[in-house]
């Protein structure tokens, strides 16, 4: 198989990675037993990206052979990977996940996430940080995307910023066409489509930061009512 990144793109990304402050680890989960059509593509893409800077590290796990690691990072399906901080061999998980290949426009999300994690700063507005500091409820944001959607990276990046801003929140890009059962489960017909806590709240389209915060607040309130 030839390279997924052409030389021009690789050199451009390599130049961008010169701005990396701290080391970053990409934890990739594949599967030999699941019918994982894109596992090799994701492994190759993530491998090519991590080769562009000595501040990037790649670790590979098989879901079935490494169940403890899969549980630790809340990974159930392949291909999945986590973008985490890496310091002296220690990994700090911010809850930033990808389910499926970040191809097309979504490649931008991956590069942005690496830069964000390396900087150690979510880049969120002060009022959002203040709100997230008070969150004590586990939340999962799932952002359904397709590679051809130009608005999807904005939604994915924002969800990942939110995850980085709170130890209680995880955010996952989901490639809608790779995981049609998940897409059908949540009635995804257009992208980006953000599902919060399995449908406690949802958001269709790329929305401003404050709008997503309001939806998260809505999901937390609903969860409180259920309990």
C-alpha cells in the first residue's frame, strides 16, 4: 500500500508540528476478530502522522488481546484511537477519542487536537471553563461526521475542547458511514450531529461554543431528573 499522505501534505503538517510544545501519544485500538474494514488504513494514517515529529508517540493495542487497556480508555469498537498527553512515559487522558478514520476534512480535526493537547490548553472561553469546573456528571459527546463534510471539523474540535476542559467529559468523533448501526441508533441523517449521553440532548450542525454548553447543561439536568 502506498502512503496515504502525499509529500506536500506531509511536509506541511511536519512544519505545523514544529510548534508542538509537549509530547503527545496516540493510542490506537484495532481488532483481529472484529470485521474491521478500516483498521489497517487508520493504523497507517496514524503511523504516518506520528512519524512527522519526534514529540509524537504511537501505541497499538488489540481490543481482544488488551482488554484492560480498552476498558481503561473506554474503547469498545475498532478502529478507535485516543489523543493523549505524554510526559516521561506517563499518559494523561483527556477523553479525546476517534471512532473510525479521520479522512477528508476530518484530518484537520486530528492535527488541531494534537496541537491542542501538546499546548496543554483547551482554548475555551472563560465562562465555558467556569461552567465545566462545576460539572461532576459523566458525559459522553459523540459527534457523527463524514469525510466530505466541511463543517464537521468545527463540531469535532469543539467537542474535544470540551472534553479537555473537564475530567468528567469524553468526546468521540464517529465516522457515520463506517458505523451505520450507531448512526441508525441515534437517527443520524445529517452531519455534524452531536449526541450527548446517548440522546439526553443532541445538536445538529456546527454550533457556537455557548450553544453546545447549553445542550450539555440540558443533558445534565435531564440526567439529574432521571436519578
